[in-house]
C-alpha cells in the first residue's frame, strides 16, 4: 500500500487517488492541498483521501479510495468483492463494505461501510482493469476470499430483511404482513442465486461456505443458512432451491437426488431425480437451455434419457413460481405412474 509520489506528479494529476499523508510525504504543504481542493483541481473523496482531478469516480476508484481510507490492513468484502471475484448474481449494494481489524479507528462514512472484526481474512489481491485511472498507481485492491465475501453479502441482505420484515421473538419472519412475503421471497432468491453461483466448481468450496457460515455472525444469517443447506443438498441454482422447497411439501414424493451422477447415464447430473422411478425434473431455464447450441444439446440429452427409459419433466422457473401446486401435482402423478426400476 505504501507508494511514493513526486510533487510534480501529484500537481499534474498523474496519480488518481492518495491520502493526505502521502501528499504531505511528497512535499506538498497543507496550504497547497487546501488550495488544490478550493480551486476544484482536487476533490475530497473520503476523510484525508483525495482525488487529484475533478472527474467522476469509477466504481474501481471507490474501492481503491475505501482501502486508502481504511488503512493497510483493511479488506474489501460483501457485494463489491463478489463482483470483482467474477460473480454475476450479486445483490445490489450501494456501499463499499470494508472489513478492518477490531482495533482500527475508521468508521463508516459516505459510500463506505466499515465492520471491525477479529476475523480479518487473508486477502486476495485484485488488480483494477486498464480502464480504471487507479491503474496509474499500480494499486492492488485486497479482497476478502470469495466464501467470506459471499457470506458477508448474504448477511447484508439478511440484515435488511430483519429491518423491513416483521419477526417473531424466535426470529421467524411474519410473512402474513402486507408486502412481507414478496420482500422476503425476493431477498431469499437473491441470496440463493449468490451462494449457488459462489459454490460452482472452481470458485468457493461448499466446505469453505459452511465454515464461514458457522464462524461468522449469526445475526442476519438466516437466509444464508437456508441457501447453504440447499447447496449441501446438491442444488446449484436459485430455481433448484425453490424446487426443493416445493418437493418438501409433498406427502407422496421421497427426497429427490440433486445434481448427482447417475450410474449408466453418460456422466449426466440431472437437476432433480428419483432413480428408483427413472424420473427427472429439469429446470428449463432460458439462460442455460436456450442460448447458443444449448437448445440442441438439451434436446439430444432428453432424447437419450428417453431411450434409456427415463421420464423428464421440464419446468421453467416462471411456471415454478406462478403455479407451484400445479407443478407439484404433475410431478407426483408422474412419480406414481412410473414403474419401479429393476
């Protein structure tokens, strides 16, 4: 984090962001700094953190400024870190979440929300892209590991739900209140999408997610707990989690197997299936099944399954949410009609 600047470089605006201490170390007097701000050649981004121009800050600049504000031990976490780790299904968050040591002094200010923690993670260093003026500083931004960032983001959503949805003394949400069900379902769907994407191969392991859930704060973690329970059960998308919820309501269906290899099926991993009845339920998402050549591959897979005596029931996420009881009745009827596999 320590960087040296020349007085000429700073006054010419070559470096995008810096602290008051860095400006002073480069030889700028307090009066020079005040004049640069007064004349609008510089702007104050955060307390004692300046931008050496008056242009609009990018999202990457805001991350860099937050770390300068938080100090050398601070780590970006939450939604901003998840996005930089490459996730797409990240809950919207207007703030940059910063984890700092429990003994640190910075407090939340402007677009930065600070959490003091005794569990400061070992950071993953991220380099801003070439479009960011922060690159001129050769800056690397410390991110929380993906499992920690995802759980922190999920807890942020959970804390918002606790503020906006009535809860009983035991912590259970009161979903009969006006608008509560819609808000809760939207939040749960967002957390499930985030956690399921984080758990994809090559990203965060299920073990890391479980560990972060258990070692982190319990307050605000109810949605994350549900999502991780789904991931442990094999679900890999928010609609699959919702399908699992629906199947649990049935008095007919035994537990389904989610995303497991079925012997003799060319290494296929059906979304949900009952091998004893050779019955599969597949989430027919437009995003995964209808782009590029995915539609043709889906057709070929379903034809192959049919040739092997398997029944495939495709269900779109939209229909799963719009008429769940109708979908459940269809799955139950198919299960009862299917012969027991030899």
